[in-house]
C-alpha cells in the first residue's frame, strides 16, 4: 500500500496545474520560431547553463523552433589578457584589430559555441554550432561610429577595426536546419564582402536574425529583471512610442538603450514581439513563454 502525505499531493497538484496552464501557450506557439540571445552571468553559472539547455530542448519538443545566439565578452577579455594583447572599448564596443579578431573567433566559435552545443545535446536535443561565417549566414559590413571632438566640435569617424554590423542574413540555412529537426547555436561572427572576419555584438546579431526569419519572439536574456520605471518597478509592456518617450525623459538610459534599440529594430522588421528578461532566474524562458504574466519587459510595435 502506497501512502501519500498531504504535502506531496499539493506539490503534484501544483505541477499538474502548471502544465495545464501552459497548454494554451504551447498550442499558440507550435510551429513558431523564437530567437534567443543567451549571455550575461547565466553563461558563467553551470547550474543555470544546464537549466537553459534543458529549457531549449523542451521548447523544441513542444513544437517551437528555437534559434540560439550567444555572446560571452568576459571570456574574450580573459584570453586577450592571458596572451598579453591589449584591448579597449569605445562606445561599448571592443576595438578589434587583426590579432584580436582571431582570438574573438577562437573563443566564441571554437570554445563557447561548442560548449553550449554539447550542453543542449546532453539534455536530449540535436544542436549544431555555427558562426555567421558558415554558409555566409551573417554577411557584415564594417561598423561606423562617430565622436564629436569637445574642443573643435568637429565630428570624427572612429575606427573600430574589425567590428561589424549585419548587412544581410541568409535565412535558408536556418530553414534547412529547422526542417532537419536541429537547433542552431550561433556565434556572433560575421563575414565581410572580401571574406574578412567581423566581431559583431550578439544582441545585434540576434535581432537581425529574428527579423530575417520572421520570428514570433526575440528573447534577450540579460542580467537585469527588465526595463524599470523611475521608482524601480518593472515595466511589463512597452510600445515603440513608450520607449521613445521614456528615453527622452531619462527613465531609460545607459546600456538598456542599445538593447531596446535592437528590440525596436526587430519588431519594426516583422518580429511579433521582443522581450528583455532576467537570465539569472532559473527557467526564465519557460516562465516568460508559458505563463500568463511572464517575467520580463515585452516590446511591441504599437
């Protein structure tokens, strides 16, 4: 005879309730493509990384097509320091000379990408690692930034070296992988018109890919809970107009501006919605996708 205590029964009922609540969302998103930008401290935490891998496999098993784009700036910095290669940042972008771009590609495509692929495969998925150079997936051009000299007030063009921006995405490669049941894991490296290698911001690559494949969601895992108002309350739903207004009054500032610019670019290029959410929360993806309230800031066009 099996005896069940009241506490165990409550836990099982809670689990059953969670599954039934998720069912309408599973139906809604079946067959849809989600682009997930994975980065921040979640990548440096083994437990969170394993949880992320299992969640990606679950999305695939319930009929969602996940595409993962990853970063990992700290590990690039560590390797450059170990090799005694000096590196600096300008306007939040790492100035990338010929020596640096080799290290960037080695760390992102050679180490981090394969580590993440292995974690997803270990969790039961079929992941394949790519960089933007594979099949000319991410065709890039040199990034251009300007700086106004405070003395002369003359605007000067900054040379960031091999820092690029996506010019064109080849979605056919990703469609082929989807039809084969594979999960693409993409390192944010692009290829230039003459075959040169470009280091690209992972957020920017994720947004460009989401637009190119007509994703239902762009999910950007960060190290913050989302967009906060001036009283530090989470703003759960923002239109493009809301974001512009909050930028003007100073509510949105600093590193959140480029992330939201990526979200705006995505939704203006056909993505249904973009979400900024806290990757430090276990199962953040599932909580956002399969619950009524979600846990992040959703950005929509209007």
